[in-house]
């Protein structure tokens, strides 16, 4: 009895956020779709798809409906074939495909490239490394009710201190002292322990800001804020609180107007967050 030949192409999807990429001793092809293709978690209209995965037809159709999808799949398929032709026969070609969480886009694209190759009589072993990881995607329904998500989306007023691609710094509605600032990730994460990579990135932004302050300060965050903290949303934030008596505004290094991309409608008003009942 003949044993089936081992696959000469191995495709592995994964999520870059987990800091746990697949590794192989030889060179691999790497396809990054983390900022390309439609992400079901990015749109309120596709919120129903978020709990599903790239193995589900509805997610796959959504992701592969992106304008770039067909070209990405085809070009990647050709790259795999070219490398396969150049490799010694006994060594498989590895293709790694990643998005942020390895649940929707990377899975759908990996399957599509596998199908593209199978249609050309090149069977591929398609593996999904992070499908079983905890579910921490942005939930569009949460984004509608979370005060910090509304600020990040520019739909609630806030006094902006700094804006980055992945986080913003704002003044809290009830500052503990002058110079009290909150650094908030743009993606909704409830607790500091939910997504260690987002927590680390947000802490990194807080440290950048803290390094510019003219005084000592504490950087702190929390896990499961008490329910009594009704004015603070359960959206991860790093608090920068100056030690002792701070001079007003000493952490407000500049007004951030040159790097406010993605934040609109933010009011640099002295009233802080405005109406907390609606904003927070
Ligand atoms: Zn939020």
C-alpha cells in the first residue's frame, strides 16, 4: 500500500498579537494581512461575524471580498510555486500568514491560497495556529457603549494630550491632580490582562509621554475596576499621576495637532470630557 506523499507546501496562519509565531529552521514566505483586507471586527455591520472564524463561509466571503484579496491570493500562490520549483524535492515550502489575532483574515487567506494551489494539483497542508486562543476581538456593540471607544472614534469630547496610531492620551474627567493623564488604546480591551501585547504597547506610549514630564509620576493600570468606579469605563487605560504638587499642564507637552490622524471632533476645551453621563 502506497503512503500518501507528505505535503510539499505547509501554510500556517497565526496572530501577530500573540507573540507566538511559527518558526522553521529554513527560510519561509511571510504574508502580512494585518492592515490589509476587510476585518469583520472593524465594522458594526459585520459584528455578527466577529465570533466566527475564517473557516466559516460568511467570514471567508467577507474577507475575500476585499478589493485586494484576489490579487494577494494569486500573487502569493505564484510565489509558493516559484519557491517550490527552486527547492530540493524533500523540503516543503512554508508559507506563514498573519493578521492581528489569527482568527479571521489570516485564516481565510490561508485557506484561499491552499485552494488556489490545490486547483493546480499542488496539495497544501493548511494549519491555523491561534484559532483556539481567547476571544478578545473588538466588539462593535461594546464600542457603541464604551466612553473611551467613543472618544477614540471622535464621537465624544475629550481634552486630547497626545495621539498615536495605536493609542491616545487624554485628561480624565476628574483629575486627581494637575497633570493627571490617561493613555488609552484605540482598540477596546477591558482589562490589563486581556491582551498583554496591547497592554505593553499602551504602557510604551505612556512611558514616552512620562519621559517628557518635568516631574516624577506614577504609571498605573488595573484589572477589573470596582463597579463603584462608575465614571471610568472598563477600557484599558494607563494613568499618569504626578507625584506631590505638580505644576498644571506639565505633562501636556504639546497639543498634538500634528498627529491627530484618526481622531476627529476632539475638543481641546477646558471643561475636559464634557457631559460625563453621556460621554462616559
Ligand atoms: Zn472601549
